[in-house]
C-alpha cells in the first residue's frame, strides 16, 4: 500500500512538473493570453483533466510558473553575490543589482516576470511576490551596511522597499527598451550610483 501511495505521489509530481514546464515555455514565447489550455496539455503530454486536477485554472498555473522563475532568479542572484566574494554589503548590493539586470535579459524572465506577471497577477500581487522573494536579501545587506557604519543609522525596511522598487523599475526600463543592451548599461550605472548614494562619505 505504501508503495502504491508513493507511486501515485510520484505520478502527481511528474504531471505537475510537466504542466509547469510546458506552460513556462509557452507563456515565455507567446504570452499568457495567447496560450490556450489545450495547447499546454498537448505540450505537456497530459489530459485537460490532469491540468484541472492540479490547478484551478490557467491563471493558477501561471502563478506556479511565475513562482518557479522568481525562485530561480533569486537563487541565481544569491549565487552571483556569493561567488563575487564582495568587499562588504554595498559591493554585494551592486553585484546583486547587476546580476538582476543581466538575468532580465533571459526571454523567460523578461516575458514572464516583467511583462506578463503584472497583467495576470495584478500590480499589487506582483509587487508583493517580488518583495517576498527579494526583500530578505536586500534588507539583510542594508542592515549589514548600517551596522558596519557604511550607511547612516536609519530604519532598514523602508530603505529596502525603496531599493527593490528602484531595481524593479530599472528592469522594466531595460525590458521595454528597443535597445536593451544600451539600456542595461545605462541602468547598471544608475543603480550603482543609487547604491553608492546611501553610503556615508
């Protein structure tokens, strides 16, 4: 009986993985509104019934895709910061901001996180998700900067919210630019200046 339950759980997990993977590729290529559920299940190799067993509707499936992409992005940013062995929290923030803007060049991140998610989820839910994934990292680095004396003593959370908002807007600017390479270079300079502006001279 235990083996049967485990096998069923494995099948369920495999179905969910297939649906998220198929939807992710399709949403990134064509956008949420242009992709029908029949196209998703055909690509995933499952039935419509299997889709609706896993997700209430296409919007709920999109949320799962979005969350997966967001988690991968934050893991990549964290890895970039760790690998850089930054000289203090300010430099770590600069590395993280650069990694974020670079990751936004990925078509899946660009389309799903920056273009589709604000429309499908609504602005408030989209912002809440971004803050949930990024707030902890940014807040911890700013708190370290304040503690070390690199940044003036002040409430950390409001400053972290402002920084996240600025980085999201920077990414949106790059994503919507007809010259993304040029826009990214410009925004890297702007975000670096913004981060450095927090420091005590």
